[in-house]
C-alpha cells in the first residue's frame, strides 16, 4: 500500500513538472510571438499578455510545491544545526506547524474569495478568475499534506539526524548532497 501511494505521489509530481514546462514554454511562445507580431507586423495577439501572466502565477505556485518536495527552499540553519537532537526536533516541529498554519490560512483565504472569483471574469480572455486564483486550493492542500507527513514522521521517530534540519543554505548546493560533497565536485 505504501509503495502504491509513493508511486501515485511520484506520478503527481511528474505531472506537476510537466505543467511547469508547459507553462514556461507557453509563456515564452506567447510573449516572443507577440513581440515579433508587434514590431514586425504592427499587430499582436490580444490574449497573449493576460495568458502569460496566468501561466506565470501557476508556474510559481507549482514550482513552490515541487521545491517543497525536493527540500529546495532556502533557509537558515546556523543555529539549528548546532542544537542537540531534542532541540532540532523542537525547531522542526515549530517550523512545520507554522507552515501548516500558513497553509491553512492560505486555504481559508482562497475559500473566502471563491464566490467573488467565480463571478469575476478576466477582462480579455473572459474566463472565471477562479481558474487562476484557485491554485491556492491545490497549493495549500499539497503543501499541508507534506507538513503533516513530516510531523507524522517526527512523532513516530522515523526521521534521521540529517532530516531534522530541512533547509538548503545556498542555491549552489545540490539538494541531495551534503555541503562537503558539493565542494568535492567543483
């Protein structure tokens, strides 16, 4: 059962990575195409600017979900890495609980704005704005599930010493390598 859930989660995140690629390619094609049409042919695609902005919104939030899964968000562990195991556990609990609370607020805010966004349509494309801002539902639930997963593993003692500090100090260090291994690769 656990393997099935793991495969489903992996498949879901492969789909998210594909959506990031599609959104990025769509943005590049729409913006570049519109620039060429404006300067070369004195015309343009009306929906291009609006749709590229909507792709950017989704790309940003999907990227945040992927980065959370890969533990790619930047953080500061200067103090935490010097704490004893119990201190690291307390800090991880506080960190994950705070993120879970923020995800709950994000979900609640999206829920409260839902009725307004459903009836509000975009000026050019004419689609309901819930298709753009509804990403809040997906992000809050997915990231909240990750927070709950880490908290569950923390309380059941399934986290190793290295997993108790879940931050990346630098964008230059690959997520899955310790700092010393990354230095050795240079």
